């Protein structure tokens, strides 16, 4: 049995780049292939042996707590820490330092991480590290922290959000850390403080054993709507399957919910996620898309590279591309939506042609029903 079981899950962020999707729900509850993003993180932690979770909350914390409750669904016990003001990634951990008297994990609740955290912990112990950073490769590292390592995987260089001229690697900080309690001494009380910008550079300066290890599994930042779609489709590719539906053309991996009704003549080109109680009418084409619970799609609709959240209705001959439709929206007939986001409970009128639109609800007093 491992001697460390505690994990801090950072779940207090606002998710500004995903607005209006985060107008009524905290970013960790944004759905990825049918599950809130934080679910994948919690399950990875429990699978890795970490079943005592301290969740730091702030923005719309009541909705996060209502969804996760006592953690029984995940096989975890939960303690919540509320931040009245943002404390930064390291400051949030410092606030719960009294709970952290042995090796612990820090993970982001708003980044898709279906990875082997237990292996990262074992590597940390093997190396005798003070801190071990999970690493992953990306095509464009300018939005992340990049690292350089020696041949023993000891980190000797770290730059947060480098310019293109500064990029020396596409190996980035994945926001999952195994830490010894000694690291808490580098975080001041009551200040906004960040691991990437302040703690890790200080550890390097003091020549502390800071190691990195590339993780295996699915990892994806969901900071932008395009990232959210790609994360969802990556999960579908991994967990979906090729299915046959009578008089419906299907291709690629599909995740299909319960009580769905798909009329003859529909085309579904995966990867696609289709939730429960969905109705898709004849002549429609669904390609690389996520369609959530109780969505109704009328005849001859095209949905490509898009997400439609629960309870929304899409009218006849509408085209939706590279867009996100939030919950309980009404998209009327013959609408074209390209590279757009529609917030909860909004309507788009008949014959509208919108591109690069962001249709935002007026207030954030939703009741927070599920997707």
C-alpha cells in the first residue's frame, strides 16, 4: 500500500476563454464526452491510489459541490476549501497545508487528464525528488510552460508561456505534480502565488531535485471551445466503438446513449458522442460532433466539428460548423452558425447567418441543471 493518498484538485477557476459556456457552470463541470471534466481527473487519482481529495473551489462553488458531493461515486473522500479571492495554483495549495503532511498530488480539475498518476508517484519516489512534474507533448507550446531536462530527467530549465523565439522544446508542464511537504515552505501565506511562475523557478535556483516524466494516456487542455471538442473526440476515439444502426450510415467510433431515435437516411461520421433521449431526423449529417441529452435535430441539418449541449433544438436545414450550442437553446430553421458560441437558453432566429458570433446570456443566475 502506498504511503501517500492525498490529492489537491484545483477547481476554483472562472474559465474566461470558454464564456459563455462557463457563465452558469464552473469550468471543471464542462462536459467532455458525456462526463464533467473533473470526473476524469478524480478517477485517475483514485486509480493511482489517491482517494483522499481536497478540492479548492471558488467560482460557482455551490454547483461543483452539488455535483461531486461526498465523493462516494468516485470511491473518494472529499474535503472542500473555498477561496473568497483567487490565490493562484500554489496559494490555493498553501491554504490547505495543514492537511498535507506527506507526499501529495496536485492536479487541475479543469484539464482533461485520464492518465496513470500512480506511475508518476512511483517514479517520484524512485528518484527521491522534492517535486515531479507530469509532462506531455503539444504542437504549439507557446501557451504552456516548457521544460528542459538532463539525461536523468532532472529539470534544469523552465520557461512559462515562451514566445516562438524562446521555444526550445514541445514538452510542457501538464499541471499534475507529485510534491513533498517541503515545497510548501516556498509558498508565502496569504499571497497570490503560482507553481509555474514562482515555485518551480525557486526550486531550480536552490538546486532542489525537480524531475519530469512524460505521462501516458489522454491529456488535453480545454481552455478554448476547439480544445473542448478535440478532448471530447479523443475520448470517443478511445472509448467508443463502430456500431450499426438500421438504415443509418455510420462510420468511425461512436458513443451512443440510451433511448435515442435516429431516423433512416441519417449519416453519423465519427468520432461522435450522442447522449440519451436524442432525436435526429432524416437527412441530417452529424460529423465529428457531440450531441448531448434530449437534443432534437430536425430534418436535413448538418452538424460538423461542433457541440450541442442538453435540451437544445435545431431547426430544419440548419448548418452548424465549428460551434458550440449551450443548454436549452432554440436554433430555428435555415440558420447558419460558423465558428460561434451560443450561451444557455438563447434563441437564434430563422434564416440567421452568423460567423464568429458569441451570443451571451444576460446574467448568471441559472439553476445549474445538468448537461
